[in-house]
DNA sequence: GTCCGCTTGTCAACAGTGTTGACTTACCCG
DNA sequence: CGGGTAAGTCAACACTGTTGACAAGCGGAC
């Protein structure tokens, strides 16, 4: 069609779309999906509520397009297996943890939507299960990799949603030692 | 409508309140908090939407009063420590799992509400952390008990929310063996 | 018997939500 | 200049949770 012409024509539309996206990202991360209204996003971006829908199709698609889990754990999952549990926990807790936690919180609470749910599943599989499963030796490597992912989601729950104070305020070394050893039991099989 | 009038004449409004409660419980468990409207609950109970609010105060309080985590794991947490991980996983997977899972799903998704969130935290502490922490020996018993709770919430996530097919379809013995051993590492410290 | 108070229920309305369609504006190409 | 199209605006729709005014039936007091 006229996509090339349209994109080269004028940057005005793409600019406000970008503004809407960043406003949505901020509000979704801070208040969650349900508590953030399209009108609030529009106001924050200085745009009309109808324009938000016209640019992104729906509030749900706006959420999916803006708040995405993008943690990269390749360096962890590709490292030595005997220290994987510890390195996994450390990476989760130290590398841009604020982003990881708020994203987890926002997405998990929005899993009413099947689209959000399948997106979350896909992210977990891509980040942890798929890189990990083929490397595990012993019985049921795939199942064990998925249980590792379950343990990770449990840690994210504790920090991002339940906000367990003792866990949040514990030292990274302690958590790496304790929870890392627990995950390591799944890796070793 | 004549039936409702008749019931109100014979006994009390507590009957219709009960009907509203069971309708709410069913719909919340099946569709979650956000997707269930007060009007749908009222229709299912054969009552007026305004009556729902008058009886329970608000949709949020209705949710809190109807869907509550009531799992009892005393027999597990008071048993022998050396097999606690395995017995915990087995108990979670076999004892009224449908109720446990749907309740976990409904509550976790509704943690936008601070009331729901603190209720969920209280339930986890009462069911797992408080009975377990004083029994653990070694360093940081409280922190380790809370990490056990985190691991549990991860397993619940995998089954109830992410609906991980390999985990759901795995045999209880496999999960007890693998994830139980992982939790046991936290218990042993 | 009549009135009062109380619970139980009904109705219409409010402000807020996501979303849609009609409409205007502004721009680039021919 | 004229036409087509993307960008933006506006009012409206159906829906949400919640509220206040009001009716109906009941038990007890005088």
C-alpha cells in the first residue's frame, strides 16, 4: 500500500503515538492495567482518548505493545550449569530489577486477558525454558527446566507482588545462596 | 420475583445474601475479579444489583468475603522436617487442588487492590511461614520459611495461571520428587 | 386498630470506563 | 488549484460500580 509514502510523509502521527506509548508504559507500570484508564493515558500524552484507540486498536493491544518483558538472560543460561541457580537469582535481583519487577507485576495481574497470559508464557519459555532445557542432562530435562521457571516466578511474586519485606531487604548474597541452591537442585536433577 | 418476595416474607434477607455469596463465589472463581460484574452476580442470584452492594458494601468486600484461601496444611508443616518438601508439594497438588488453584488465580489477579493483596499475604504467612519458621534450625529460619512460601507461589503460578501443560500433566510423584527436593534444600538450609 | 421503626427490596440516576463513527483539519502529490 | 489521505476532535454508545430516594411488608407499643 502506501506505507512507505505514509512513513516518509509526516512524523507528526508517529510522534504522538510514541508519546502515547511512553505515557502508557509509565502508567501501566505504576498503577497496573485495570487501574490505568485510556483517558488518563491520553491526558498524560496530551492527546485525545479516541486517538489512543485509533493508534493501538484497543487498550489491551496498547498494553501488549508497550509493556513487554525484555529481560535478557542468555549470559546466565549459557554459562556453566553447576552455578546456574546462583547466577540466575543474582541476575534477577541485580540487573534492572525495577523494570523486571514492575513488568512482572503488571503482566501477571493482567492475565485475565488470554493475550497477556500467552504473551507472558511465551516470554518465560523464550527467556528460561528454551535455552535451558536442551542443556540439562538426566531425566525429564524439559520438565525440570519448566520447574526452574516456576521457581523464578515464585521469587518474582514474593518481591514484586507480595512484597515480602524480609526477602526484599535481605542481602543479594543470602538470596543467591539460599534460593540459588534450591533452584540448583532442579538443575542437577 | 414472587418467589424472592415469598422467601423474604417467610424467613429473612440472609437467604438472599447467601445466594448472592454463592453466585459471587462461582463467578469470581470462573471469570476472575475484573471480568465479573456486580450486575452479573445479581442476575445469577436473582437479585437487584443495588442489593448486592447494600449487603456487602462494595464489590471488593464481596470478593474478600466470598473467595478466601482456606487451605489447611497444618498436618504438613507439623510433620517431620526431613520430608517436608515432598509432603508440601504432594499436599498442594492432591488436596482439593481445584479450589486451591482457582482461588490462587482469582486472588493473585486481583492484587491491584491493597486489601486483596494484604489478605493474600496474611494467608501465606498463616498457612506456611508462621508454622514453619520456628521449626527450622540453622541460620535465617524466617527468611528460609518465606522463600519456601515463594517457591510454593511459583508452583501455584505455573499450574493455575501460566497453566504449564508439562507440569500440569506430569505425575504427582515426579513433581513431588523434583520440586519437593528443591524446596527441601530451603528447609535444610 | 393505628402508628412507628426496621429490614428488604426496587428504581432511576450518577460519574466513570472502553470504544465507535462522523466530522474537521492539514498536508502532500498530481 | 483539487483531491486524497492521514491525524486529530467531538459526541455518543453500552457498560461498569455505587448511591439516594422510595415502596412494601413486618413486629411491637400505645
